[in-house]
C-alpha cells in the first residue's frame, strides 16, 4: 500500500520505517 510512497511518509508518523534505510524497511511495516 505504501510500498510506492515517497520519503515524505516519514513525516506522517512512521520515522521508524525509514530508520532501516531501504524500502525493505517500510515494506514490512506497511504490510
């Protein structure tokens, strides 16, 4: 769902997702 979301998502309240670095981080969090 947010797999294609831009880096701006980190400002939406999911900074921990970008702590991993690559999109692989926000993939398991959004999934």
